[in-house]
């Protein structure tokens, strides 16, 4: 039955059901009265029920017609809603955007971008996922996220990359450490310290920059612990298990057990990159990329 029904059958039926007059309904539909009568008869044949009770003076809905009108209205309304949703999706005004990010991206850069995009595209929802650089690249290639924000410029050839944000590094020291902003000169003062860094395999660019920074001051960092999570790094520093160097946006000035010293006089800066697949078909993605 549903394979034989057409939207025009429903439209013709609803107009006639509202007017209960063949000539008036035909005029509204811009078809002949005989054509309307044929289409209604065709609809009744498909359904196997009479939808109208006809006599010489008037037309009225049958009991079956009253019930069918309720369903026809629902179908027509749903079709209208579906088409509007489709048009919104095609125009990039509605949809779901899946975003991966490293934690530091959410501290300073991403919230402003997301807020701005939400104001201009209020019907696009976000799915946010805190992932390491490596996990984001895997998720992008598998289509589990639409765009990632990573601290690495090494990506597969199938992905596109764009630098979106640069910032300084900051030292992380225990609160009672002898070095402070008052007596800090350069990183060489910390050459004998143990360092707590992100794992090399998770953030190659960050790792190489820290090593290069220390090398510039004549020493190789002694790495005692590794963690991909800033809160864990801060806890290890609190416990006196080493010091660290992190993107300045990760600093937690409310933590009274550690202190931060921004490294303003070094050439090394940490960079945030947006990464996405060239094959991504999400129609909302180009609109989001315009914001970056």
C-alpha cells in the first residue's frame, strides 16, 4: 500500500477534505474537477476504503476518511519538517560537528571559536572529545571526528592542516622551589633537575621543542616521568618528583602548591594546529573552518 501512495494523493485528499467541494478543491489545486475525482478514486482503490460519502448536494468524510485525514496531516507535516531539516543541513545551518582536541586547546583558543560559531549557527550541535594527538589522527582517518586540534605538524598526506594559535611555554615548579620569577635567568639554572614531560610518541613536536630548548642552554633534560594529562603532571611536580615545561595556556594559577614562570625570552613556542580530512563530507565543516 505505501509503495503505491504518492504525496500528491495526500495533498489532493487534504484539500478536498478541507473544502468538501470538488469544484472548489480543483480550483485550489489548479487541476480539472474530473482529474481530482480520478485521483481520489485512485487513492480509495489503494486504501481499499471509501474516504468520502458523496450525494448530489454535498460531500462529507466517511469514518475511515476522518481517521485517514489525521494520518495524512501527520505525514505531510513530517515531510515538511524533514525537508526543512535537509535544507538547513545542506546550507550548513544544522547538523553535528565532532571535534577532537588536546586539553590546552580548550583553555584559551577553542571556547572563543565555539561560542562565535554557535552564535552564527545555533542549530549545529557539537560533540567534543578530549584526545591525544595520536588518537585524534586515528579518529580523523576513521571518520569518528570531523576536525582535530593538535600540537603536532606531522600528519598523514590524507589530512589537511592549518596553524591556528601560537603561545609561549611556561616552567612548572614546586611552590617552595629556589627558582622564582625574581631570580630566574634562563633554563640552564635547571639543568640538574628531573623533568616530567608528555610522552614522545604522543606529542613529538612538543617533546622535540623541549629537548631543543634545553640543548640551547647546554644540557639534555633528564626525564623522570611522562604523562599526557596536565593535572597529573602538576601533581607530580607538587610531590617533588620533578619539574615540567607546558604550554602557557595550561597553567593553573589557582594551584597554591606549584608556580609557573613564562618563558618569554626563548625562540621556542608551542603551536596549535587544526587538522581535518580532505574527504570529509560534513556540510557544517566548511562553515566552521571559516572561523579559524
